[in-house]
C-alpha cells in the first residue's frame, strides 16, 4: 500500500514565534472582566504619571547622574551590601548637580525605594523603571506606588518611641488612609487620631493572650500600650506628605490625587481577591495559581498582586518557587508570571534557582526581562537546548490543561524549522515529560505523516532507541 504523502516531505513547521509567548497559551479562555473605574474626579493616568514624575524628579536626576557618571554596579555604590553612596561619590554628585551632600543622599534613598536604582548584593545599578522613565507612564506610577508603600522608610520615625508602638501605627495606617480616601477632602487630625487609637486597640486585642504560670517582673520601661499615639500620627502624616501622598497642615490632612488613586488601587486589589470564586488571597501558592489558571493575563496579575499584598514578600517568593518546582508545568509558568509581579525583591531567589534544570529557562527569561530586555526578545538569552526544554515543558502544560488544537498551535513557537529537527532536539534534551508530550501531539495533529513521525519519536524515547 502506497502512502499519498510524498516520502521526501520535510513536514515544515509554520513560522516560529518568540518562545516567551508560549507559556501564555494555556490561560486565554475566560472572557475579560471589565476593569474597575477609579472614583469620579481621579485624574487620567497620563496626568497621574506627570504628577509622579514631578514628585520623583530629584530622585530621577540623581539616578540618571549615577547611571552616566558612576556606572552603578561597578563603582557607584559602597560595598556594604546596602547600595549606599560612598562619601566620595556623594560629594562628586553634589558638585555636579549643585546640591548638598545631604540632598544627594536623600534623593539616592528615594530613588532606591522607587525602584529607579536597584541594589544587587554589594552594588547598585539603574532599575528598569529608570530606563522607561520618559516613555512608560505605568512604570513611573509603579515607581511612585513603591515609594508610597515604603513611606515609613522614606521618613524614619524620630528617636525615643517604642518600636512596638511604631509597628502598630504602621499596621493601622492603611485604615486611616482608607478613611481619608472615602472622605474625599480635608479631615481633622483629631478625627484621624480617634480612628488610629481604635484601630491600634483592635490590633492589640487580636493578639491578646492570657498568660499562665508565674510571670516575670514587669519591665519598668513604658509598654507600647502606654505610648501616646498623637506624636506617632504626626510622624506618619509628615512621612506620607514627604512622599506626596497627602498634604498636612492647619490641623487637618487631605490626600493628594496621587495618594487617593494609590489607596483606591490597593482597595480594588483586596476587593478582587475577596470576590474571587476560589478565595485566592487566603490560599497557598499552588492553590492560588490553580485558581488563576483560567483567568486572562490581566485578571491573573490582579489576583497575584492581591495575594502578594496579604503576606510578607520573602515567604511569598519562597512559596511561588516551591510551587514552580512541582510536576505541573502550568503552575511552573504561572509561578514565574506571579514572580514578575513581585519584581526586584524576588531577584535573589530567582537568580539562586537559575542552575536548577527544571527552572533555569524560566529564571533566565525572568532575569532578562527584569534587567530591561524586551519580553519579545528575552528568549534570545536561552541556549538552543534551554529553549527546546522550555518548549517541551510548555507543551506538557498545554497537554495537561489545554485542548488539542492548542497543542497543535504550540508548534508555532518551536525554534526548529522542521518537524524532524524538532524531534531530534526534543529527544536530546531529556525532558521527563517528552514521551507524554509527543504522544499527545501525535494524537492531536491532523496530518497523518506528521503524527506518524511524532509517534515513532515517542516510541524511540520510550524504548531508548534511535
């Protein structure tokens, strides 16, 4: 019996697409949810970005100066693992920019908090937000929100206050800010103090435990419960004013448009998580990722942000990487998407797993994008073997969670120009799911000749033959 398919057919693949796009293929089903609209009167994003650029202009100026004059990452940071400027560099910047040394150091610290400068080990270098400063409004706004989140670091508390009381005030301020946002206007400080005292009391009640057995003599130092909160509220409001989140004076406080928008964004993140059918905000990382698997990318990123906001960054990153180490390839890809939302704080952990074979391609793509490489070009950092391994891993995710036509379309992302070349390289990389992927692809593909070649390759991998 003679096949109608010419035996010299090369079985050519369609034109390759960047491999970085492939992991996104499996979460494109659910209709997009309408984006929530900010409160009436909120400036347009472009105007908010203009305000943020204005507020961060001094920090951006020092960051740009350091980028040109010091080449951060080489000699622009003091080798103390904190990325602080050396005395010589600070004095040079002050001279070049016509500032005082104190102003330079303050602007440098602001640039770090806003992600315009990123610290890596004992060195510092320009962050991706600085690279996108003049062309990407979203990058600017994210930088300002990062500074807003770090208000207590941007304006440290004065000496002499109990650390426990300071921590309580920092924990209680989100509710104070929410009240300011809902008020949409000036609020007397006395009213804010009442709210702060109520919230701090609630925090103390939540952690209250009844001691048993003999108790040590009480510490003669004043406990946090006896610390007056008015001075700490004054500090918090001044700190938030210093980052541009509110105005403070004449016995009242008012959120700025940027501050009001940032509080609204954070409230929306919490609401999105609370409305999630899976209750993702309270789930472990693996369950949260499964809950997000059917969401479109923008909705999934909103879920990631809400989940991250509800837990310490360090433990969240550890959970995500542990989930990526599992057997489910879909969760591996989604975990690194969530790590993209984390951003700079995840870099040391991502870099540390770059030598693990199963995570290396994902980690290298993450690091390349984090360092400013266009996502469409990031795949170029992978070797041919790493790219092929990722192709198989993504195919495994599609085979497990997608549909047959989606697996057939996944061929478009392969780097190899022909099916025989693809099969040779797939067999060589030794991915543990190679046989299952090839069997699923053979069953799904409508071309009999191609399906036969793929089945033969699957059999050879299974038996260890050539």
